[in-house]
C-alpha cells in the first residue's frame, strides 16, 4: 500500500521548488480586509514582507498595472479522498481545504504532502461524530460512532490524538442520529481541547438547538423551512459563529439525487438565498464551501459558483471575497493564511479583471503563488 501511495504522489504532486523573492508593483490589492489601490507587495522567501514599501535589494519586479491581487482561496467544506483532489483545488487558486469527514489514515498521508508547491493544504475533522447506522457511515469505510453523551470524551480524545484540526458533528434525522445531548457533549469536549466544533444539520430546529448548545458553526444551511425570527435573533446574540451554506450542493442533490422538479428546486434555491440574507443581516459570518465530491462537484472552480450564489443572496463582492479568504482563516483559527499582509504566507492570486466589478472575474487568473512559488497550472 505504501508503494502505491508513493507512486500516486510522484505522479500528481510537484516537489517544492526554491521560493522566489519578488515585488508586484502598481497593483490593486484586496488584502483580506480592504481594497488598497495602486500599491506594491514585496515577497521574500515565501512570505509577505511589506505592502506599499518596496525593498531595494530585490531585482524581480512584476507589473501589476490594471491587475487585481487577492489572497488564495479557501473551500470551507470538502471531502478529500485522493491527492489528485489537492492538485485540482490548487489549479483553481483554492490553496486551503477544510475537510469535514473522511478516513483518518488517508488524511494523515495527504497532510504530509501539502508542503509541495502544486497542491492545496488540508485541514481535517477526521471522522465525524455520528450514530451507529447514521449519516457518514454509508461510504464504505469504518467510522467510530457514539450512542450517548458519555461516549463524547473518549471519542473527541481519539480525534485529537489522530491530529484533527476541528471537530465535525452530524445531527441528521433522515437517518439514525445522535441526540442533541450527545452533540452538546461533543461540542463541550471539543472546546476543552480548543477545537472548533461544527455541525451538519438539515433542519432549522436542529440548527437552532446546536447553536444554543455552543456549536461554532454549521457546515450546511437548513433546507426544510425558514428559521423562526425569534430563534434567529437568539442565535445571533452569540459572537463568532458562522454558517457554510453549500447552496450548490443542496440544489444539485435535490435535483439530481432526490428527484425534485425544477420548480421545487427553484423554490428551494430562493429559500436558501433568503436565509443567507437573513443570517448576514443578523451579523452571522458566512463562509464559502461546496461539499465536493458530492453531486459531482469539483474541488476547484465550483467554488466560484458558490461565491456567485452568495452575491445573489445579497452579499457585496467584497464580503464574498472575505467568505473564501479571511473569514475561514478567522473562524477556524488558521495561522498565516487568508490575508496579504506582512508576516503571512505569500499565497496569492493575480487576476486580469476586478472581482469587485463582477465576482465572475475570479476565474480570470494570470498567476497563482503558493508561498511565493508560482503554480504550474494545467
């Protein structure tokens, strides 16, 4: 098995090359927080050294006139089962993937490869917390499950020992599911280990309950009905919570796999977009994520489609850029990524068109750098 994995890596992952030092001049910059027109960005040994102040000892200068520079993107909900997926993501400028349920041994292997220049980094939940026979157990690999709140302490300890970055919980009543008491016990244990706790839900009532029980975020938006206004206001009192709506996934799953009519899918889409608007207006942070490979969604360019949905929900282009750059970094406590500021990794995308004029310009990519190394795209 080890030799096979080595062959796969040799074939699909480029090795790390020397990090360049260079300056991008006269560029419009989105630094993860704000727009800075006609500025320069100095990169030295894979890190951002300065914004606006050029170093005198660097000879490589890149003309950014008429171009737009943004941080590399983050997809906040994926399931990565192959090193090929890391390559596919990086090719689209998606250099960070937040995995929400998978095989821990494979995840550990893929994380060991992520310093290579042509692949995305992987941040993982390991196995999701689910009930025997519950959602997440149907994919052909063994999953450790929970039956009662007392199981939470050892279960979370095992995930932490496996090296997870965050904890994922499944409350899905369409199958056998853990109770809200057990979900709360997992949330509490995750927080004791300083881990972000996120929850899969599909119902508005479950969303309300897990947020009131301390969940940091949702990895899907509910799709059964609109949330009661009083419940929405109650959860919005909490600071630092977030939702990953996965509109693309929900609409495709209902149309392709659940046999819904086009009219039903259109109605669902309108409801989801309205709920995103309500969440955003209530001050709850929105993150962009697509849940690949579900519904045959890819790891890279399909994230642009989700960003377009957020525009339709009423977020501004600047807010949508944050949903796929700085917001994930803040919500998941990811260090040195999500911004183009001194001290951060030089993970950047140079665009030929301004995404603030149209978010569809996010695909007008000239160059992608990972830690200062230009990625060879295919």
